[in-house]
C-alpha cells in the first residue's frame, strides 16, 4: 500500500513539475518575439517603421522658337513656366492601382497631398509617376485625355512630365522636368504700304479673326512622348478659335492681335500638334472679317500650314495687301 501510494505521489509530482516548465518555455518564446536585447541583456522594444513621404522638385524644358517667318498664330493664353505654375496633378501606378496626388506650390516648395509613397513600406519596386497641368489620366498605356478650350481667352498651357523611381533610389524626392505638350502659336498683323496708300484715311478695321478647322481633342502618351487620336471634339462642327472679336485698326506697323493682357508675358494660342490633313478634310485657315473706312464688311480666308510640333513656339505674320483686299 505504501509502495503504490509512493508511486502515485511520484507521478503526481512529475505532472506538477512539468506544467509550469511548459508555461515558462512559451512565455520565453513570446518575449524573444517581441523584444531584442542589448549587450547587457536588457530588453529593447522594436520601433515601428516611419512612413515613406514624397517630396517634389520641378524644372522645365523651355519652348523652342521657330524663325521669324514661321507659320502659326496667337491668342490670349499666357505661356506657363515653372515659375508661374501654381500646381499640377500627379498619378502613380503600383500593383495595378492608381494613386492620385495634388501638388500645389507654396513659396519655393511643392507640397504633395496625400504625402505618402504609393504602397508604403511594402513597395520597394521602381514606381512610375506621371505629372500634368490639365487633362484626365488613364492608366492603360498611361496617357491623358485632353481637349483644348475653344475660347482662346480661357486657354492654358499644357505641361507634362514623368519619372520612374524606387523609394530607395530617391528617398522619396521626385524630380520632374516638365515639357510643353502643345504648340504655342501667335499672330502679328500689318498692312502693306501699297494697300495703306490706297485706303482713304489709311483705315482698315479688322472686326473678327478666327482660326478654323483645327483639331482640338487628343490623347497624350507619356511613354511615347507624343499625341495620338487627335480629332475634332465635335465632328459635325469643326473647331474654330476666336482670336479677336473687337474692331482693330490695322496699319503698316506690325502689331500683335490681340496684345498681351496686363501682367502677361506673351499671348499665345495652344494647339495640339495636328496630323496631316486627310483627303476630304477642310484645311486650317484664318478667317478675317474687316471693313474699309467703316463700311463694306467683307471676309477673306487665308490658308495656314498646320505642321506644328509640341514644345515649339510659332509666329504667323499676316501682311494684308492688295492681293487679298480689293479697294
């Protein structure tokens, strides 16, 4: 009896000893999971990783100028430079998801909203970023859909840029070099001396100037740095831009029509680079309505070459002479 009791007690002691040992092992493993230790054996808690933030720097490829006799035109849209750019939209693509950002200039800095890197700390891959001053972004073959405003006075320059960086490559600081995606076009008008001498009191009033048959809608592709699907926004009513609708006394002195508004550095019409005119399409032209000495309103059409390129600034010099205007 004593022997059996002793054996039972011995087994019971073993069970009591085993259970706290198992708990101690589990607890120790938990401590090693949550903490590390320094050289003195003190426990050190792991700190959470800081969020990855985005900062932006911008610069610009300036417009290149054609020669003085280049074909093109002008309106009241002021050329945008990075010094005058107030903000832009930025998009990125990570894991087939588009992140949208707003960038607004604040003094000499460009705060980004939201300010976190796409994908956060999980994203260590090279990530494309696309920036643009106007238009609607589409992630399939990254591009923007853009339609130029038909009111020349309301037009704005279109700036575009892109870059691909991993967070490790740039520490979150993105550098954009903006390019002008449209052609900047302006007009200069004058009378020939021959026509001026034939006019009574040297007065020819231009009452209306339109640039007609210009395609105003297209898609700008970032990877190709170019335009596709350029067309009329309304195929049944080809686009025209009103360059001037106020009476202008045109003389032998070369003058911009219209002149830059106060505070503007230069007035331009912004045009999507046009494909060659197809058979059956109306060619671009200037439609000029004028009066001679306040009477006899007439209209003339002057063909305009439309081989404009993005990032180029053009000037159309229109000389009104006896070959166009009968006195």
